[in-house]
């Protein structure tokens, strides 16, 4: 039996509160909410601790409950309930799990699932993107949705939806084109949207 995606009264209250906070902060949401029930959402750019807070407000205000992977050791009291409320899913890294295969299992378990992650993998400037997001989506047979926070316009939301076709360099060009002009809180720390040069050699 698949796990059911439910929207509680508490979530609806948090959605209303998120809209109010965003307006007070001068932020607005934009983009079409995907109709797909399952997808991998990438968040870019990621240059500040504020990204998680503002991103949670933006996508909650748009009516979506995001999920993300976190180390199982973090789910102890009192942090555990908070992490679960924000959509965190525990992962036992001590067992050296294959995250790509594990994410496929998660998509099979839920009737709705938005698995989100940052391809940069760090708030520091990176020379290339990690490609796990791409192969998670490809292996699970779900699309990739481009999420963003543009601090220059105080706007966050959704870009286009991309179905990975297996040619990551070709699909990355589409992703790079969309994110042109979008600025993080600290633009100088934005990671380069390209593959690891060492990977290209192999």
C-alpha cells in the first residue's frame, strides 16, 4: 500500500501564515504549480542559510509539501519532530545506501512526493553541479522541476518541467538557460551550472 499524501488543517494554517510572512518580507511567488504528483525539484541558487527558510515559505504558500533527505542521526528529540514537519525523510548513511535507488523506492511508496535538493551541495561556490538529482529522476521515471529563489527580485517559485532523456549535457543546457539572470542572496557564491570536468574525461 502506498503512503497517502494528506493536507492537514495545521498545514493549511501554515500555508496562510507563509503567505502573510512573505508579503511582510516583500517576497512574491510565481510560476505554474506542476500537475505531476511526483517529481524531483532542484533548488538554485543556494548561497545562504536563509534559502531554506524562504524556500519553505514560498513553496508552502503555493500549497506544496516538500520532502528532503537527512541523516537519520538528526531525528532525535527535540529536532526530530521539527525535521519531519519540514518534510525531512531519514536516511541511514551508515549502511552506505544507494541514494538513487533509495529515492526510487520512496517514489514507489508515496502516492505524491516532491523530493527536493540542491545540486550545488554547499552554500560555498562550487565549480560544478552534483548530478544525483538527474539520475534520481531518470531512474524513478519522474520529471525534474526547476525551483528558484531570486533575491534580486524577491521572487520564488517554479520554472519549467524537464523530463530527463538520458543525455545529461543536453538537458543541463536547458537548465542553465532558465537560471540565467536569477541571483542568489550572495551572487558571488552561486555554483557553476556544469558537469564535473573529471566526469567528462571518463
